[in-house]
């Protein structure tokens, strides 16, 4: 299993970013996918999750209405569209899949929101 995140960068408050996570090594369309984020000194927190077919999504209260998770099963990729970013969204963002009771993570992509 390999998960490779991309798209993180420095962005001004109020700006937008789109993160991508390219998956390989498993049948992507058979698994729900999630995005987490982590700030130094804090636990990793769930940001958003999407079902296998993309018909069901869930969000942390802190990002509802601002972030959108989506997926392309044809491209084995999951996305996180982030709008209305604030400094509180600064974190390393990780892609996650739970497969056969094992949780797999990508290397993370840094999102920094600052002026």
C-alpha cells in the first residue's frame, strides 16, 4: 500500500488549496478513504472521510462548509478541497486508508496559512 499526498503549500488567510492523495498497492475502489491533520504537540485528528463509491462523506465540525472531500476511483486518487482557510488549518495533512485492520498513512503534506 502506498499513499502519496501533494498540494500543500503556504497560502494566505481566506485562500484555497486542493490536496491530492494518489493511492496504489490495493483495490482503491473497495475502501473508504480519509484525510487527517496534525499539528506539532497535538494528536492527529480526522478531517474528512469518504465512502468507497463517494456517495457518503463526513467532516469534522471545524471544517464543515469549508472543506470538500472527493475521489476518483478511475484515477485511484482522493482529494481535499479546502476553502476559507485560516491559521487554525495550519497542519500536516495525511491521507489514510484502513485495510484489514491496518491503518496506512502517506508521508503528509504541509499546509501553512499565514499572511
